[in-house]
């Protein structure tokens, strides 16, 4: 009998559900909810987390006289991770399409920024393109992987979502500004304001067990940018890349957090080009499950009155 190509993926989904049932059966409701939120976030970010572990371990053990350059080893490692995720069903082909889009747009930005002198990759490597090691595209792809996985794991809905043309126009303007500000006035302050004007009413609805919660999308983008800024520091501390004028012992400028905040909107719109079923242009009000209800996330409680 021919095995269905969805069997590994279904097995992974059953494992995820089994873990959730196990935790909810043994912990108080509030504790189970918190633990499941943390575990799901970690599970969604596993591709990026494993890449960061690869940076840390390789920086620690790699020797300059080894036959294989560190950057090339990181590329092989990233490809092996992607193959493993596909074979085990941890990622679907739809999620891989998202990752490919991120890889292409990220690599294009890397090539331009390295040529412009914004940052550099100081190590040697055979698999480099105009000074950019090819593994670097997977760092952007890990953001796409996280977004695609977290949408599925938390059964997310984005509502009310602005018109697609407006969201796409904003994403294009942000992406172009990352290039054009080297020659033209930097428009990022106006783009910061545009993200709030366009997405302030958009809530991210997500489920944890029997509970449905929500958070304003701009707040989620800000919190995500904090974690990405921390990941940037791992990259520079391991001398995987260095910003212009930066020493590996120095923290990355907080301005990079703002850059990631903007880039996350490009990332989000890129994901929604593939994952359209999570969007709702009308306000979304999920049906409460038995014994539960609808709540807003504590972090967004202070903003709820202003947003309505």
C-alpha cells in the first residue's frame, strides 16, 4: 500500500495535540495555559533556535585551518535542518514556499547591504555570493518559518485586516526604503507612523487550549523585534557578521530593533501571500468554547480602550 505523503505531517500534528492534552491533564488551568503558550512559541521558533545554536557551537569549535569553512558548514547544516523538517512533517510544503520567498528577498537585501558597507561577513567561505554567505538567507527564512508555524499552532486570525493592496503597498515601501535610504531621504519615521495608522485596529486572535485571546498586531511586531534584536547580538558576538564600525564585544545598536520592527511587516505580508485563510477584513469574534471564554492578552489590556 502506498503511504500518504501527509502521514509524517499528521504524525507531527498528533504529537502536538498529545503534548497539549498531557499538560492540561496534569496542571491547573492557568499553569497549563502558560506552559502551552511557551512551548508553542518555542516549537514555532525551533528552526531559528537551531540556527542560533549552530552559530554558537560553530563559533566555539571552528578552527581556521579546517578544510571546510564555517560559513559553508552552516549552509549544509541549514539545508539538513530544512530536509529534516520536511521529512518528519514538522513543516508543510506551503510553509516551505513561505521560507523560499524569505530566502530570496533576504539574500537580495544582504547582497545590497554588504556592498553598501552596512555590515560584513568577515569569515571565509566557498559558498559566497558577492561577499554574502548563502546560509545567511536562512536567517531570514527562519522568521518566515516562525510566522507560518505560529499561525498554524495558535490557529491565528488577523482581523480586521486592512485591504490587501494597502498592506502590500506598505510592505513594498518599507522594503524599498531599506535600499533607497542610502541615496534618498530616510522615510522610516513616516513608515513607523504608517504601520500604526494601517494596523492599529488589527488584532491577532490566537487560541491556547480552550481559551481565545488577542493582541494588537503592532504590539506583537514590537515584542518580536525585541527577540530578533537579541538574536542579532548572538550573530555579532559569534562574529558571524559585524555591523560597520562595530566590535564583536559591543551590543548591536537599538536602532536595529526599529529596523526589525519595520521588516516584520514585510515578513508578515510575505507570509499572507501564501497563508490567506488567516485574514479577515471584518471584525472577528470567535465562538467561546465550553468552559472558557474570550480574553485579551495582558500586555494589550492597557491599549484595548484606545484601540476601540
